[in-house]
C-alpha cells in the first residue's frame, strides 16, 4: 500500500479512529491487527517470513532470559555459601551459554536476510565469472520472494536479540506485543530502525487523543509528501536521463553530469527523508515518537558529519552493534598493541579508528546491494573517514600555520562545499551504469565544464528530462527546502513557530501548501507512487 496513495491515508484515518475509540488497554491490539492487514496487502506469501522472524526472535529471547533467570536463582539459593570466585564462575558460565544462543540466532536471521536478498545476485556473479573465462556452464537462478521491509524488521529483531543477550532489559513475554514491535506498519517499509527499549515500549503504552499530536503528525506528513512528490519524483527524470545511458559513448560532458548528480542527490534525499517523514508523522498522530532519521545532511561539514545526519537510525544501529564491538574485539586490540609497541601510541590508536569504519561501511555497502559499485562506494566512504581521523594532527598543524579561523562563516562554507564534492563522487559511483562509466563520469566532472549549459543559455539543460516550466518549479521547491533547512540549522522549530502565528494566517499557509502539493506533485497514469528507493533495501 503506497504511502503516497489515497488508499494509505484512508487506511491510516481508519486506524487512528479505531485506535482512539477502543479502550486504551486494547490500543496495542488495534495496531497489531492494522500492521498485519497492511502487510497482507503486499502479498499473503510475504507474511510467512515476518511471522517466522517474529516467532524465532521471540522464543530465542525467552530462552536467553530463562538462562539468566535460572542462574540468578542458583546464585540466590547458595546464599552465604557463595564465594566471589564461585559467583564469577557461574556468571561466566551462563554468559557463555547466552552468547552461544545469541550468535546462532543472529546468524540465522542474517542468513535468512542474505539468502532472500543476495542469493540471485551472487549466482549472477558466478555466471558472469563463467562467461569471463568462457566456461560452458551456468548456475540457474532461484525464484525467491523478497518480503516487504525485510532488512528493517530483521535489523530490529537482531538489535533486540543482542540487547537481551547483553542483559540490557528483560525479554518481552507477551508474543502479541513483541509481534507489534517487529511489524509496526508505518516503519516496516523503509524504517527508521527501532529499538525495543524505546519504540517497543511506546507501542505497548496507552495514548490519549491529543490535538498537538494529530496536528504535528499531519504537518510532518505534508512535509514528507512535498519532498517526495514535488521534489524527488520530479527531479528523478533528470537523474534517469543522465545516468541511464552509458557514458562510455561520450554522451555527456562534466556540466551535464554535475546537473545529473545534483538532481540525483535531491531525488534520493527527497524520496528517503520524505518517506521517513510520512512514517514518523503517521506514528506521531498516535502518540508514538519514532527516531529521527535525517538532520539536514546537505549542511554537513565532513563525511563523518554527513553519516551522523543521513539515515541516522542505521548509523546508530551500526555504532552500537558493529562499530564499538569491532573497536574492542580481541584481534583489533592485539594489533593495536603491536602497532603501539613498534610505531608509538598514535599508530596504536589508529588501528581501531581505521578497522571499525572499514567494517561498518563495507556492511553498509552490501546492505544496499552485493554489487561492485556498492562495495566500492562503501570502501570509498570508509577510506575517506578513516583518513580524516588519521590526519587530524596534520590538519590542526596546517590550520595553525595558515592562521585559518575555523569559526568563520567562510570556513564553514568551504567545509560544506568540500563535503558536497566528495558526496557527488559517492553518488556517481553507485548511480552510474557501471564502475567503468563511474570512473569516466568522475573524470569528466573535473575536466569539462560548459557554463552555457549550466546557466541555460543554450537551452540544452531543458532537454535533460524536464521542461523550462518544470525547471522553474524544481528551483522554487528546492529553495523552499533549503530555506527551511537554514532556519532549522539556526535553531528554529518550524512547527512550533507556525503554531504561534495567527490562526487565519496559519490555516491559509497550510491549505496553500496542500494545494501546492496536489497541483504540482508528480502524478499520472504511468506514475508508480510505491517506488520509494529505500523500500528496495
């Protein structure tokens, strides 16, 4: 059920009505039934996988909790006879058992995810290798279903299992309430990723009908629709025009590629953050606060800063369950000690600072897809971020020697522009038809410039998928997006500020915005509103 369709909003209105009409103790049940109804709409066959993941994760969590509880009872039963060494031994023994269960369950969840998403990609790579060596052989593809939101509910489940294994909180005993956490319909399509200790608990709590929740949630949905329908789906024509053809034929110059990668950057941001705004707005209307997923990434001053602002829930998940464990794992620690002894403390510190980003961004790369372009893009980001950490002392000396004022507005502009260029290269790597084409495009980006094209003097810019009127609309819409971003960067809370205005002005502005979306949003008989880019991941 597409988030930008009237069907979804009729469905959401019905759910909200039922949610607030039933007794508060049954609100969670309304959400559970609604979530499975939403999921069934995507296909009955998809439900098997989310049910299997839910049951497996639920019983695995109970098993780990049972082990911990039994061990605690054993410790309490020993009473005064329990020595410090015996207590340490019992805790170590149960921790080992819990860790074994945890590793097995996480690997099974990851194995299911990898099999459904990547098996045919890997088989395709094997067949490509056979063709490369001209072997008369091929591996048949497997007809697999990739369920809606597979990555998101799998990652949520894995996070839950790891938290239970670490003893951060007790396992949920109520199967229905746990099933709601896994399947909550606003966030099951494209996130954000949720933590059980936060969102899972909120879903179980009763919520009273509050006007502010309805109003703020509806405004957030409108903002998401604006980013998705007016910006993302309109600039997608430009990105498709530039990146659909092979640059190997020499079709586009650097200025046209720059135009295309700018369009693609706004497309993917408007699509993903717009979808997340709709998700968070729908949940907020029911009193549930989902984690923030974007924080104005176009104003990032470094790649590290960008990844703190982009897909923030995935970044938080990776930091908690991958980054810090890699930094503290024994192989990395041992290598760090060796480097410290041979090359000094600075070299020792750099080992975990390099190893952790490499692993994280490699995983982020293959999360998007097991292709050479995604893997290379992951390593590209990891290398730059690791290098920036390693080069901090050099940067600081250079800044001091050149007497650069790092607090100046001009320096911040320089940082944003530098980061933007690095991000454009990243976008080209994943969006180009192939890695070879990506290399040619990146080279052209810095070697061929056509200002007449960029300024629209020769009219060629209007042959790149949009007309002159559409271009004017895109520029106007992007300016709205950027102005709002600047205001937010300077501390303004747009919805709170709007709420303080005169009621006539406030409603006039909201209704005008609704009309703007309805009139200028991308629709039509060939329009597929369900095609959120990150819904595929």
